[in-house]
């Protein structure tokens, strides 16, 4: 049995609290269980208890065996002198603090809710991945729905924590943050790091100066991406090369080292050349993208903004120098949805947090109107009866997978909590 489970039992009161006695033979009444401490020191802080009607205020330390008190060296540590109750599953010895005062012990095994304990052992003391899978179907819709909302917001909050650091670094330059995030997701799974790096080497402040001129915009992107360093006979390539050489010297630009931009195993429509040309068009078409993004509140508006077609040269090319059958290179539905989910919604949420204007309902509505993502995580939950009906669901399940199921935090998960509470 893990200590975390005993914390969970204490915190949620899953034990008979009416006739408690310490192992020293005194009546015990819990007035306030205290706050779970995730830092160093006792497990629950500022607890209030009555022992034989005398009020005690202090901390609670929880262990599987009372001898763990000594195994952890608490008897010598003044940080534990204010512990007023030692809660253990198994009391195998009396314990004393650094002033040699005995600490009252509550032996939880005498009072624990047997149904919760049985369910815990059956479900969560196993090594199975997703130990809740057989019970999930019995959890009611409302509980699941509320949990999905919370997971989704939690995911946005996590992203906002990173954006906060980024805001400090860029001195609140939201344009740079949008530009770099958009580049990252435009790069797709294969080129996201390289494209994000490109956004640092070619700052938004320089890039945006040329957004009215599509040739210069493409020249900057392809040049800093290191894609204009060869000798080619292609006329368009030569024009971009010439433009880039001039702009590179003017702004002292550095380039991505060769080999960072990858074409390998990509469909031609996802080639980095096509994605960069589409990215150039996004900014060429709508210069003040960040302001536009803040105004968006439905998928239709967002689709309009990010559905763009690469310049004419790309109608007959997927890469420089190789002519192909004519086809407009317009961003597809899946790509645009991915941008709305990962860029638009994340940055709108972050900005709302930053300025203190909260409107989670609009973001939730927007996500509920978008189709669910298609990925490995979504398939895992689909297979255990948790289908993703929309993008809010799929984002919630990504949060669940990464932050609860993988680190096995079933006791911090609403699904796990429900299973234990109901004995499923
Ligand atoms: S974290 Fe929650 S959903 Fe994941 S396995 Fe545990 S109980 Fe199930």
C-alpha cells in the first residue's frame, strides 16, 4: 500500500470518524484535516483536532508503518516538532519528536472504509495500464463531462505557464509569441522544432516589415530555413536567393544549420517548402494576425483566416526546381483545425488570463464545434469506451493521458476518485 493512498483516505475522510481513539487510549475528534503539503515537511498542515476535548492545532504526518517515522529521521528534525498526530496504517512502535515528546497515533487500519480499500486493491494495486478501463462505462455522463471541461482548462493553464515565461523573455511581445507558435504548428510533427527555431532566428519584428511583399516574405523564410544555399537553374529560386542575400546582409540574419528541415517520409503536401509558402501567405494576407486572432469566436472566422493558398509558383512545385502537375496548395481542413486548437485557443486563453478578462465559455463552445483530433491517445480512450466527440474531448484526453494515466495518478483523477467512492 502506498502512502499516497493513505493521504487520499485522510483527505477524503474515507474512514469512520465518529468513534476515533488514539492508540494511546484517548478520544479523538477531527475538526479540520489540514492542507495537503506538496513541499518538504509534514504531510498535512494547520490541522485541528480535539484529544479528550482539548483543542490541538498543528500538523499531521502519515506513514504506512509508524516505524517509518524513524526511517525518515523525523525524530531529529525540528520541522516535525509541531506534528500533533501521527496517522499510520500499522502501528508497530511509539514515536517521539526531537523534544522527546510522544506523538499521539491514529491507526487508520481500524477505521478505514473497507469498500474503498477493497476497490483500491482490486483496481489500483495492479500494474495494468488504465486499471479503470472495466469500470469507466459505469461512470455517469455528467461526472465525465465536468471532468473533461476541467481537464481542458487545466491543459490551457499548463500552456499558459510556459507562455508566462515567454512573455518575460520577449517583454510581452504577443506578436512574436503568436508568430513562433504558428510557425511551430505549421511545421507539423516532423519540422516543428526546426520551424520554431526559424521563428527565433528570423524575429517577427523583421519579418513583418516585409509582409506586403510576398517574394521578400518567402525569401526571408526560405533563406533563414537554409533552403536557398544551392546553385539551381530555377528562375524563381534565383529571385528568392537574390532577395534573401540582400535582406540577410541588411539585418545580419543567421540560418538554420543544414539538415534541420526535413522532407523525409512526408507527403508532398506537407513538405516544409509548401508549409513555409502557406505561412508566408497567412501573414501577407493578414498583417495584424494577433489582433484578428483576439476577435475570433467561431470556427468559421478562424477557418477564413488560416485557409490560405501558397503563391502561384507552388501551383506547379512541391520543391524548387521540380515541376509537377498543376494544383493549388491550399491549407486543408485538418491543418486549419490543428491551428485553431493549438494556436488560436491556447493564445486566446493565455491573453485572457494575462489581462484578467476571462471567457472560458466561448473557448469551450469553439472547441465543441471542432472535430476531435485523430491520434494515438484518442484511439486509446476510444478503445475503453471514452470516445472523443469533439476537439474539447480530444484535448481533455491528451491532458488525462499525459498528466494522470501515464504517471499513474489515479488517486488525483476524477475517474479514479469516482470508482473508489462508488466501489466500482
Ligand atoms: S488516471 Fe484516471 S483515467 Fe487514468 S487510469 Fe487512472 S483512473 Fe483511469
